[in-house]
C-alpha cells in the first residue's frame, strides 16, 4: 500500500501548453440532480468547472436549470429525460459522472441503462444514488469499460456485502477484483483508499470538518475535471482525491465545518500553486 | 438566574473526533417557508449548515427549491404538502424545526398535526408562525416530548397571555411550568432569557443592530445544528444563543445593521476559534 | 439654497437605543417589478434592507419571488395582483415605495389607484414608471398626504412640462408648488436638488460612474429606510441622498462604473461610521 | 500587422464627463440564451454591465429571467419570441449582440432574420451559435451595415471555408474582404487577430487558463460596452480585446483556470486604473 502525499499534486497538475483551447481540457457530462436533490448537482458541477474542466454539461431535470445558471454559468444544461439529448451527450463527452442527487428511483435505473447502451470508452464516475441503484438492481459493472466507483463505507457495504468492520484492504481488494476487476474503486472515509489493478493507495490527509453534506459531490467533480484534462490513471485520480482533502485541511484550520462551496472556490489557486512549483 | 458568558462556547463546542462522518452531526429537518415567505427558510437553513449540522433537509413548497439550491446547495429539499414524504422525513431526522415563514394559515395547522402524529423523541424547535398557530388553536405543547420554544415578546404574550410589562422572570417561569413543563423556553428580546426545568439563564450580549428581519430565523438554525451535533441540554441551547449574539456584536462594531447572511457566514470561523481554545 | 454636506450624516443617523426591536425601524412596502423588469425591485429592496429598514415587504409579480429570496432573503414578498393582499399591505406599512420596474402599463395605473384608495398618512415614495404613469394619466398628486417624488430630469420634464434647460431652481420651485405643494421633490441629475416647503437643498457630491442602470432604484430604497427609521423631513431625505452619492464617490475612486450592488453592500459600514462619530 | 499593447487602454478608455447620464454610455441589446444554454447570456451580460454599458437589455427566453435578475439585476429582460418586443428593442438600442447560447436551431435563424429586417446603422456583434447558423444558412453578412464577427478558429473555418492551418493572415484578409468587406473580424485563438478595412491587429497577451467555457461570451459583452460608450472603431474593439486578456493574465498568475465571473468582477477597477493614468 502506498501513501498519497503532496508530491502527487505537482506530479499530476500540468502547466498548460500555451497554444490550447477548451476542447483540450475534457468534455465532462454530469448526470445528476432530481426535483428534490438539486444541490448535489450544483456542487459537483462547480467543482468540475473550478478544477479546470474545459466544457461541462449537466444532464438534470429542467427545474434545476435556473439554479445551475445562477451558480455556475460556465456549465451547459440538458434535460436527462429527453433520451435523444442524453444519448447525444453521452456520445459527445469523454468523462461522465453519474449519481449525485439522482435519488434511488426507477428513473435512475433508466438513466444507468441509457448510459450502458451508449457508452464506449468514456470514463464513467459512479457516485451516490447511482451506486445504491447498482447494488439494488444487481447491475453488472463490467458493462463499463472504464469506471471509477466512489462509495462511502455504507455504499460500499451495499455494493460489496462487506460490513464496515470487515472492509479491510485485503477484503476490499478481493471483492473489487471479483465484482469489477477493471474498475477503480475509492472507498471514502477517514483516510480514504483507492484500489486499482491490484494496487492500493491511501490518503493521509482529511479532517472531521469535512463531515458535511456535499463533500462527496465536490470530490466527484474534481475527479472528473482531472481525468478530463490530464489522463485516466491511478496517479491522476489520487491527485484529485489529495487536492480535495488538502484544501479542506487548509480551510479546517480556521473553520469548524468545511463548506463545499468554499472548498470549490479555492481550487484554481491551489492548482496553480502546484503547477508552478514544477521543475 | 445565571448569566450566559463567553465561557459557554468553549465548554459546548467540541473538537470533532477524527474518525467521524456526517451522520454523527445531526439530521435536521426544517419545516419552513411558504409561497410568500421564502427568505425565512433560507436564513434558517443557511445558519444550520454553517453551524455544522451534518445533514439538513428543508420541507417547504416546491416554489422555494430553486432559491434554496442556489443559496445553500448543501441542504436537501422535500415538498411538505406531500404528507408521505413529510412523515418519512419526520421519522428519519432527530432535530426538527417548525415555523420560519410558514404563515398563519390552515396549512400550518396541518403541518403541526402531522408532526404531532409522527414525532417521538426528536427535539422540536418551534418558532415564528408555528407559535402563533399553537396560540390561536390552543394546541397542547405537552404532546411533544422534547420541545424548544423560541418566541419573541409579542409571540410569548400570545402564547402565555402575559402582557410584555408583566413578562417578569417569575411570571414567565410560572407560566411555562403550567403550559409545558418539559419544554425549553427562550424569550427573545434585549437580553434574552432561557427557561428550562426551573432554571433561568440570561444572555448579557446582543445589540440593536440585530433588530432586522431574519435574525430569529438564523438563531433557530444555529440551535438546531447545536442540538443535532452536541446534545439537547440547557447548556447547548445557551451556547447557540450566545454564539448568535456574540457574532452579531462583532459585526455591529462596524455595521449599523447586522445582516443575517453576514452573521451566518461567520459561524464556521467563530466556532473553530472556540473549539480550538479548549484545553 | 443650501448645500448638503457630510455633516448631515452624523446629524441624521441615530445610534439605536439598546432596547428596541425591528418594528421600531420602519415597515417598508416596495411596490415594484414586473415580468420584464425584475432587477429594479431587487436593487431597491437590497438598498432598503442594507440601510437598516426594520421590515421590508416587496409587492411584485410571483415570477420575481425566487430572485428576491435568493438575493435579499430578509425581505418578504406578496403578489401585487392580489388586491386584498396589496390593500392589507398598504394599511400595515408606514413607508411605501411605488415605481421601480413596474413599466408603464395599465397595471401600474391600477396599482396607483389602489394605493390612492387605501393610503392615509403613510409616506409614499414615487419613482420611475409610476412617475411616468402619473404624468400620462394626469393623476392628482395631492391625493397623497405625504409624498416624495424622485424623477430624473426626463421624468421631471414629463411631470412638470419644463424642458431640461428650463429646469432652473426658480422654475422647479414654482412648478412643484402648483403641482403638489405638500410633496418633497428630488430632481436627480449631476448635483441633484431637493425641493420641500419652499426650501431648496442641493447635493455637491456624485460622479459620472453612477450613470448606470439601477442607481435610482438604490437611492429609492435608501430613502425609504431612512424615512422608516428616522423621520420624514427634509433633513432625513437629504441625508439619504447624500449617503448614496458619498458611497458612490468612494467606489468611483477605484471603479470606472459604480455598480448598485456594490454600493448597497457598503451601506451598513458607512452608516455605522457616521452614527459612531456623533458626540 | 500591428501588435496591440497596453497603451491602447489609456488611449481608448475615456474619463467620463462630469455632467452625463446613462443614456450617454450606450444602449446595448443582447440577444442570447435558450432553454438549454443560460449561462452564456449571463456571462455576456455581466461583462457588458461591468464594463460600463449605460443600459443593457437581454432578449432571451422567459425561463432565464430569474437567473439574469439574480446575477445581474442591472440588466432588463425581454422575451425574444415576442417579435413585437424584439423589434422595438432592436430599434431602440445602438449596439446589438446576437449569438451567445442561442443554439443552432430554426429559432436562431428567425431571430437573425428579424434583426436583418429591422436593423439600420446599429453595430451588430455576432458570436457563437449565430455565426454557425449564418454559415449553415448562407446568410449574407452584407445585409448588416456595421457588423463585428467574433468566431473562434472552428467557427471561422465554417464561415470562411479555410481550414485552421490555412488561416494565415493573408488568407483571412482575402476571405473577409470577399465575404463581408465592411465587417470587423476577430479570429479568437492564442494571439487573436482583428481584421478591419485591410488592417490587421494582433493581440500579444492571453494565456491557456482562458481555455474554459464562457470566455468568449465575456469578451462579447466587453466589446459591446466599449462600442456603446466610446465609438465603433478598430482601436476601441482592440482595447476591449486587450482588456479581456489583460485581466485574464493577471488572474492566471494565481489561478490555474480563469473563471469568467472572476474576470468580469475585475473590469471596473481595471478600467478606472487606465482612465486615470491618462494625461
């Protein structure tokens, strides 16, 4: 097992080549939100935009378009219940987040199925309600060629059948290898772990001020932006995870609770600091 | 009668244990808002999130979802006129605020009755319009096992029959003991008082810049977050009350009027200052 | 003619008595906004709240409730096309703004007529579209006992028949004395003038960075808050006018254009500075 | 070919005459946005207001009014599908932006045709989807007397038929002279170029942090404000282009990605700095 430390940030965050345009920095589709859960989609999107994603589209219900426009005008919106539009968006984007604030309804099952039918080599990041639905419906994760799973311990229990005390690194590794050997798994908790191709990485940062709604959605957005503009690798995902808790730790020095919106606002400056520190 | 002073903050605000998650910091349900009064729900929710509540759900009318999503994406929303959803939310949360911006309509009476039917040992915080409706409809407050009442002087007059000049500590104590002996009562005014189990605590801070719409809603949110993450006790509620006016006094040094949104934004930093000052 | 200078601010802005509540600081009703013009209502309301108004209610179209809730949660909202609600609000409030963003439609005429029927001694502040409608419909301004008119030069031309070059202090005074002798008139321009009971006051501050949409709406909100919490007098209105351009001049030192939202955000601090400078 | 450098800012940005009003600083109409693309309209509008435009009206779909009111209350709104209102707005404004976030639908073709029918000597700024529709429908750009085209390289390829490697200054000049000899063309890319009346100007600033959604919309808003308050000339448009990348370069020193909303917020201060540096 390898510990993830600060050095990963300068390793992964590239100084951008001078002659480049937004298409070079990822086309991200975020399938998120529902009538009752609007904030999750907002927080994930805000994080993706602030972490440098070139083009971000949110597939959600039209009732959430106004809030998205106000908070993150940089993102585009489509109605995920228009399956033609959703299908086109799946084909056009190269990183796809599914889950934040979808809720565990039939509609979420339908969205996952549309994704399965239309996805090819895009990287899928599956989070939150989508993970619960996959557990409940026994959906085969191997239908996705490139998939990142980001359960917290409770969601991982539902997915793996492993009770929280049994979620040792050994058991987790075994389990993910049988469930979805090609996937990259992040188990979110105090000192989160990443499993990928028989390697285990572990975070050594983070704090209890992060125990608040929206932290996970924010992480998902950062991962999407990193995969979209750098590459899909264990290192890149680890850097995204590290950046998230690195900023949270800075905020926690002064704030009792780490608010997701504050965390997101500090991403551009923190990334630049590490991009510039490169030799 | 005991004066509440600054020492209560370091006494109550706990440093969080490293290994914890959002479920440890309270599940708060805020039943608030109506077509005409949207801001009260927003201000109460923002305060609860900023004061560290783990999970916050707002039960309101769907017309307010967009404003809530924009301003406090960390909170979830449900429609309080969907009684199945409301009932489930009552069962699932352990601290329930009812009142800010509901208005004194029949609908508010219905919401209180749904709460009465479904509540068990949860802590109820009853504020604003809900208090007026309880007065008008003679609703028995003893139907709630754990209830915090937060009337200002006018609302307390309606509830107790005591005219403002007659609202002495002695009279208030007698009255609350006959009305709802198990409740915790806060009479909001210059130098607010707390009555609980025959004890009286009094605030010795606060300022006239706080005489503006939304101050009470903000207080309600802070109390909910404190009860949710610490405990339900006279000390904890007093600390919430003190924090509110402590921050207001800091702002009032520079600002003629203390705006609720500004007050809320300073909660995380103030809480951390006192959490860290503990031995 | 008297020049208005900085001394008026400490003269008018009172330190608040310690034992006071929001009802002491004015009940302001702002009748403003329409489907197409939402921003004017927002800017006027924000200014009123930031300038210390105790309770602010906005009567507008329901389509604007969400934007009002998001930007100024401290304000309440009612639908001005519900005439029962509007009538009640007119009776209950003691300062009433009418005009910002109403548009010059029949609906605005109806709103003015409801106001005329129900108003008593409240102070009316008439601005923008309401002034144009009054000109076009020849509505008798003497139907209002206490009215403040805030036309810019073009609106004053429509109201008075005086072309801009003919708007000398002498002519303006004569005209307002024949039109509405009890009213207080502000002619907004470079070095704005106030006419009241045969006195003329003139501003000697202000700057061309203020030539931007929303400046007038912001002024209207400040005047309402000042009249609501201090009194209705030439001095108080002059102080409101002075505060507006005083803050604008500070901003203009650094900003090429003075944005209304920035101006409003600086009101609480500026008021406190002058309240505290009193002997 | 001439390089655009910092000196252009003090040359173009005028200190405002003391006695002036908002009508002196341009009447800008921004035809932008659609159900799916709301952010582009917001970013363009915000930039125009912050760059000092006197009066800004946005013609869009009513679904976007709330977001516009919240984010830029200074701007007015109309429904572009009400052709009477749109026609009136075209006649009344002197600078008209068309394109950001319209989408490439039939509706956009209709809007362009209404513009063609009603426009006279107003300056048109054509951007984004409008450019694509013009290419697809072979609309004759010479129907506009004064038109600024702001394609990025891909849009310019569609418009000119020139593949990106063939977009040399010589070829571009030849092509624009045959397509629309009276137009002013900006080809947006690393080191953007401006073509006007056989002159070529080139930007020597800008950075890859600008490769994010909304950068172009922001530029469009600044150009509109500059033309509206200064004049329509190669110099003025060059200054707008320079200001945009000048601020972006300052932000990029600290931020990995240059967010459009942050860029817009810094316009008033940057403009004042250069207005004041004039002799």
